[in-house]
């Protein structure tokens, strides 16, 4: 499989994943979106771009502030997510939001089009994060700000899945690694040209029951490669069993800790 074929397959897997999330607006996702809304100041008349807008949590909040003199553009490649967003927009009677179904990695806008660009929990899915940041910088007006969030490289079940796969000689790349520390986020932002960079951390981790923690269906996401696609069903069952054994090692009286440390990054043009 060449890179173009893999990219198409990878993007479709991501689309299918989000298309299945029909109850996306829950306490968990909302709590991880709110910090971005607190980091930027929306004002009347501004033009806002929300990358990977999903169900419009940020876009709708922005639209209610910028008013009819302003405009919000929300981009996402999941039609199901955008349908949910559009329903909420219609219910609120908002006329200043444009939803675009597109791959945010390949869409383009004119230079200096937006006052604020946001991206909640989605930058890690990009094949070229640095290129995305450079585009966002180009699309920003002078003095504009971007705000995005991402998980640490040690968060979620990712490290244990990598460890389980390594036992079988399978090397998995961590999708969170490129932006997985404050230092890495700062470095990428600086290279892209941003100034006054700030990075705040917030822990969203919680304890799971043993049964909950053991749940892994064998899925794996990475924009450049996924060796698990070549694993036989029999080998995958063995890998899952090893993953579950690693989970059991982490069991405490309170359950199994699910690490979910997130970084909230802002930078100005």
C-alpha cells in the first residue's frame, strides 16, 4: 500500500469513527472544549475559523458573540458531525455560521482572513502538523490568535498498546508524540512564526473499572502508518490479551487510572 492509498484509508477510518459518535456532546467532550473558549476573547465583528468543528461547540459559542457583523466558518470532514451542528444552529436561529464539509488539511483560505482560529483535540490527526500551523498563521490577520488542544504523549491507552505490540516485534508510532509535551508544542509554534506562545495543562484523567480499562477493539490511529492493519485476527487476539494483562498490572483499590493530560496552546501573529 503506497502513502496515498494509506492516507485515503486512514482518513476514511477517522471519518467513520466520528460518524459513529452520535452522542458527542457529553460532559467529557464539553469539559475538554471549554478551556479553549476561556483562552480566546471573541468580540463583535470578528471572523472566526474553527478547524474540525465537529458538532459546533466552539463555532456556535463564537457566533453568539461575534454577532451579525461577524462570521464563523466551521470545517469538518464528518457529515454526521456537521448535521448535528446544523441542527443546533437552526434551533438557535444563527445566521452567521458557515459549515464546510472538507478535509481541513487540504482546504485553503485567503491570507489574513481570520481574527481567531481554533482547533479542539484534532491537530494530532493531521499528517503534517507543521504545515497546518503555517497555513493557520497565513490565514490569520496581524495580531490574530490561534488556540488548539492536544493530549500528552503518555495519555490514554496509547503507551500500553505500544508496549503490548512491541512484544510481537510491531513498532507503533504514537499519534500524540509530535505535540506530546509543552516543549514540543512550543517548538512547533515558534517554527511556524507565532509569538507570545502560552501553553496550559489540565488533567482530565479518571479511574476506570478493570473491565472498562480492558476494552480495546484493536483500533489504532496514525496518519503515516498502521502496522496493525496487517496483523492476523489470531495474532490480534493475542495482542489484546497482552494489553489486558498490562492493564491488570495497573489495577489499584480505586480502579485503573486513565491518564488524560491535555495541553491548551495559544499563539499570536
